[in-house]
């Protein structure tokens, strides 16, 4: 069937005759958005296994399934709980998972063959902005290390091996941790030891003294405070306001074979993110849901404060942060900016994870499925940024705009 310009020309009978699995209302929004008409837009694969790690920011994937937004767009999302990012990587590559709630930088690393097998990958959309944190141990805090500069002072005065944990070598948490340490004059590799620990194991490892600090997604930063073993030295939105975080990732093969499925899943997750961001009651309902054993497996209290922007650092300071974790924010969260993907590549180069400068823009264009995202967002009447690049100012005052990535990557004082 051909594209339809006017959904009013399509009767309910013709929709049924075409075998559309969507509701008439959902179909109408598709047709009005100029996406494919009934029959030709039917998802190629209706059951979609989406891997996730127990973190608050898996919420839009989970809620798309729990609230039935997936069914509205003709797919069934099956959230699959995974133990580590390495496991997510392997299952994506071998096809055990169709898609995943996954670290932005992990997708780029796999595409380039860094920290695992090489396979062409795809970023369909951003899942969230902000909402991660850098935690320092209570023992370090007791010695005066409560932020970057004071940590550098303590480390200079007390010479020993310092260990900091991230969640995956090319992932977001590794990049936030290294960037933050370097902004305080600490070389994350020469002055410290970096280790990889799965998110749900961070708090337990700090409890037994395996690390001095870690960077991870919520609720594990707040959990460390609740358990009295750590303090929040920085939030990741302090490092980069409205930074990209988890993405909906898959292989390029999957998108090529199942473009309608990919689009339908994106629409369901966009709607779920919009629902989460819509108000207090929705956020609390989300917290109650993802706290359950089958998802994050923690107390609701560990989740619900920071998703509302209510922060405490574990040392008596409390504040309301307007730049807390967001899942939609009028579509600003979900757009897969090319400059965001390029930034991770600049940091991979900075820290020696890749030896030579890649063609930053070309790689981002290969991975980030901007056109597919625009189709999904247009069908839902979600606002789409005019530019595929954006400008951001980091914690150290350096501005990233994607215009000269090689110069940017080489311009840091502290690097591999």
C-alpha cells in the first residue's frame, strides 16, 4: 500500500482489511505523520526482547511494556534483565537480544571493535538525560575528600593506590568518571587504578573496601548514601548539563531487516518517556514499578527522591536539582544528536581506547539512525531539533560543538 497523506480517507474497515495490528487511533497518527500506511508499516517482528540493566534509567523501556504502549504500536516488548554490560554487549552481537537499554559509548565501542567483538551497530534514540553520580567512600569523605579539588588534595597528601570503578571500559560512566577526575587535575590512569564493576554490585564492593569511588547510574549512588558507605561528590549533570546517557541500541542488521519494528518500539518508548515526565504521580508510579524484584530490586525510597530532583550528598547537604533524570523533556531527550555520539569517540581517543582519529562524523552518521527517529517522532507530533549537532559547556569550561573533533580530542592537558 502507498503512503497516505490524509488519514481521513482511510476507513476503519480498510484498516481492518489491511490487517493492521494497531488501534485506529494509533494508525491515524501514523498516517497523519506521513509514515507508512496500514499493511506496509506492520512490524516485521512483533515480539521484541529488550535487555536492560537494573538501573532507574531502564524505566521507559519497562513502562512501555507495563502500561501497554507497545501493544498500541503493534509490538510486544519483553524486558530482559541482564547482569552486566558485557553480557548485554554479547547478547546484542549474537542476536539473543533484539535491542537493549545500553550505554551510549558501548554501542560506539562495539561498532569500532573496542572492548569486545566488532559489529555494525545502531543507536535508535536516547532514553534519558542526566541522573548518574560519582560516589566517594565515606572513609575518603572523613579525610576531607568531598569533591574534585579536595579529592586531589587528599590523594596528594596520602600516597597510596586509589581505585575507582566504572561500569564498562567505553561506556558513559567511565567517560564521566575520567573527565571529572581529570578536571580536578587527577590522571585517572597514572594517579589511580580504574576497574570495571557491574552497576548492581557497586555498593557491595564499596562496602568491603574494593574501591575508593565509583560512577554509576541511579539508584546506586543514592543507595550508597542510604547505607552510610558513600557520599555524592558530583552528579553527572554537573559535568555536562543534559548529557546523553542510555540509548536504545541494536545491531545495524536488525534495523535493516526490521525497520517497522524499530520504529514501533521507538514510538512506544517515546510515549512511555513522555508519560514518566508528565508529573509527580507518574514518576512515583514508575518508581514503585521499577523498584520491584524483576527490575531494579531495591526500595522505592532509593529511586523516588532523585527522579524528582531531590538530592542529598550524604554529608547533610540537600538541594533541588532542576537537571535531574529526564526521559522526554518535549522530545529534547530522545533525539540522537550526531555530536553526542562523536563526543564519546573523542573521549575514547583521549584515553587511548582507539589509537587513531576516526572519521568522527561519518561514524556517527553510520550509527545514529536520525532519519528513522524523525519518522517516529513526526508520526507522534513530537518536536524535532533543527540541527543534528548541539553545543554544550563541560565542567572544566571547555565547549563541545562537534565542529573540530580531532582538535578537541587532542586539546586536553590530561590524556593517555
